[in-house]
C-alpha cells in the first residue's frame, strides 16, 4: 500500500514490520518483531526474550523475537516497546494480519491462531455491548512462507514509530522526523548542518554518510487520561519564556545536559533566537496548561493517521515513554470449565464451523449426513456431535447460556466446577480435578479448610479489551482506549494451560472469625480509604469484606512459600480469588495456579505439592515466615502503606508479589488478618497455628 494508504506494508527484503503511513520503517537496519512461538518451547528458559538470531542473513542486531502471548500483554495494542535503537508502538487491530488478509486466506489464519472460549465470548459481548465471536492470538510468522500463502509471510506484529522527535547523541540536535521523508531509506542518521556552539567539531552533515550518528528517540512524551499520547511540545516549551518565539520552521532546537541535578540539568535550547528552558517542572500535573496548545490533541498513534479525535477537556501530562504509567492493559481472564471445556463444545464455539453447520440445512433442519461427515473430519464421535448440535439449535445448549452480568456470577460457575464432580474421562484434556479428603491433612488444617481440590489440568484464556494511561483501568472511570478505529467482532487474546490448587475455606470458622470486633475495625480503616478515593474520582464505592482481605492476603503468603518449595518463579504463579457474601452466590476460596505453561501444560509439581503431608506443611511454613518481617515493627504496626495507603501490614519483605501474579495490583493486603499480632495471635484466622 502506498503512502496515501492507511498502513504501509514492507517493501524491502530486510523490512518485516508494517507501520502506519505517517511513520514509515527505514529500509535498512530494523528491529524485527517476530513471534516465534514454536521455537520458544525449546529454549531452556522460556521467560527470556530471544533477541539474537542470524537466520535468513540477518545480523544479531536486526532481529528481535518474543512469545505469542507477549503480543497481547505486555506488548499489546498501544504499548511502547524499545527495540535496540528504535522506539515502537504496537499498532491497532486494523493492521493485524487477519484484517489485512484476503478473505480467501482468513479461514487459514483462524485455524492457526483462533482462541475458543464461548463462555468468555458471551460475557464480553454483554459487557462491551457488541457481539464478540472469537479471539485471536498474534500470528506466528515462519522463516519461509509456504507457496500460495502470502499472508504468512507478512504475519509479523504491526508497529508504528513513536515518538516522532529524535535527537543526535553527538551534536544533541532535536529533529522532528515525519516518516515519509525521502531520506528515510538511509536510516535515522543526523543531517544537522549546524553546531550547538562555536568552536565545536565539524557538523554531522559533513561527516561521511556511514559515520553520521543515528538519531535516538527522545524519552519524554505526553499523555492524557483518555489514553491519547502525543509528542512532547519541544518548540513551545523552549519558547515559553520572555523572548519572542521564532517560527517552528526556522527554530534549531538542542537537548543537552548541564551539571545541575535532576531534570533541572536537562535543557532544551533554541539557537535561532536564544530561548532555553530546563525540564524542571515539566512533570507537574498542569505544566503544559500554559502552552500554545493547552488541551490534548487527541492523537492515537497506534491507529494510524485516521486515529486522531477531539479531546478538548483534558490537559496532557508529561511522562517518560517507558514509565510504568504509560500503559495499563485491561485484561479479562477466564478458566475453561465444563461443559465448555468439552472438545465438541469448543468446536461448536468456533464461528466458522457453526456458520457452516447452520447454513447447510434442509427445509430449515440440519442435514444429518453432513453432520456425520463433519464429525468424522473433526475426529469427534458422530452421535455426541449431532446431539450437541441439535441441543444448541433448540436453545438448550451452551450457546443459550445465561448472560453474565457481573464478575461474581461468572466466577461462581468456576467455583462450582472445582467443588463439583470430576469431568468424564474423554473431557479432561482442558479441565481435570481431584478432590482430596481434608481429614488426611493435619487437624488444624482440616478445621481451617472445607475442601482441597487438585486441578491437574486447566486452561486459562486472557483477552485484551482495552487500555488506559496515567491511571489504572479501575481508577479511569471505565473509559478504555480503543483497540481499533471501529469496533470489531474479535479481540486479541491467548490461552495457557497449567495446573493449580483450589482451597475452600471453612464457612463456620470464617463466620466466627469475622465476628471479632477487632477484625471489623481493621478492615474498616481500609474501607474508609477506599471510599475516600472513590468519591474523589467519581467512582462507585467498592466494599471490602474481612473474608476478601483474609483470602487475598493468604494467597500471597501461600504463593511466596510455594515459589520457594516448588522451584517455580513467583511470577509464574497466579492467584484467582472466589469471595462473595451474596446469598445466591456464596464463595470463600482461592485458586493458585501456574500462569506460564506451554500448549501442553506444566509438569505437575504444583499439584504434587497440594497432597496431604505437603500442603499442610507448606501452609504452616508460609504462616511462620509471615510472622517475621524485616521491616517490623514498622510494617506490622502500619495504619496504611503502599499505593494510596491501601495496605496495612504488607510490604515487599513479607507479602507482596510480582504484579502480574496479583489480581489487585498488590493492594488490599494485611498479613495480620491471617497470623494475628505478637500481642494477640487470636486476631488471625490461623492464630491457633501461631501459638
């Protein structure tokens, strides 16, 4: 597609990333964003980023690879990624291979990268107010595309360049580079004919072409809470003093450092008129309010040149492009449970197969010979397949399941699946459980828990529904940045198989513990802080119960100990909380499960650790370790710590986990509700163990 198109495909043999038309790829020296999922499985440490490869004649610095799942999070749509000397932003769904492929090859892409979870699709359809048919994982691009399948050769992840402002590390010249300039094929090299000061070495433009330094992206950008992101207004910032501003076309801007500390030592100067200003104060909330363009420009670089919208009410804020608040992904996850985990149901949840079945009818009824042939081709039992199709067509199948209106109702079905009967033998590929008799554990353990379920196999689906900037999704008032120019019937996602341990707390013991007046007072302090924050942000007030604080805090203590005893990295384990006081959906349990298994799952070490004689010893050790924190007595006596003071006795030394492992972002934690205090161990749910 040419320069007038929305996206530009690669036109040079070394180019393998497609960018929006305003931000072209230089035809030389490009970081390849290649998803090589199969090769990742053979690496000894699959968590490492594979950044070196010499296949197809590429040097080690010209290629970068990451796992398929990383194309959804953390490198999802709108996220900024640093590739060596490049700064790229993941492009929107309009630029994904599935959208750009010819209709004739789309079924082949679906076959290789479609993620099926009918229950989650129906939930998101109700939540987003539009139909969601399926999910797609980033398409794997082979080294050599098979003949007749050109879409596979351009299956690399699409990116746009951001920011547009670059500087020369030699002469410190600031340059705004529109990526349709004629010299883009020469690489991002400095062409500055001037000097920052008299008496300096010859300008970069007089150096031999290959010796001219490459431009580096600036580290400062601006963003607003609506998810928009723009270049920092360098010209306006440098000319915000008393000296009259010169025209942007003639201004010569330089970014250099002085001996001053912090941002005061970073100065942007215009040599054309002499104006200069340090970056001190640039990160203040209203620092850009006095600029020539005080409001947000509404730019959405990930959506290409047509992505700009009006955003007159918000003032952008300065951030560093790699800052943690530059991108907050909104992920929705789901555990595949019966009957959705049955193979026949997963097949019928695929839109392409279901559309084929419903379109091949005789007098409005399904054609049985066709269904038998289809079942044989799919490797399914004919009678079971036909029965499932007829049941679904009659409205009694999973396609007509209740619409999930909230997270509690959705998780309650998973809660029942853990405590219910084991799935039939032929339906255990994606969900298999084994209930343990709690009487086989130590007496104190049997008093604390009603049920222990070893989840031998599970499959989790994670879907990206949007993202925010500056503030997390829960604090953004529900407003998410769009993933595409127009809503689509699919979302990016991936699935991961693993194993887990499910624990159900004793309801009688829990009721007696939460009746303690000290517990209500302790939880009330966090509730007061939550209410204050909700009122300030205009958000609904969330109610935190003692049971939720206990189960969440205990999950953290257990994961930390399991990581020590099982050999799993703590970031490879995740928590999934099931807590509700709703009389229709009562829950009091948690699932600790692996989060980074490949398509075949993990090796069973976590399940083995849940057996009698092991799990009770692990829990005892976790509680004993939590009783002593290197930050005590400050930690255990804290009235509020962490982000917005939403933790009590919980810090990095005793209770916090990698944020990817925690559903609450390491908030709403208090180990005292589990173990008590040195003066009163009875305050903790497991206080009798601590005596």
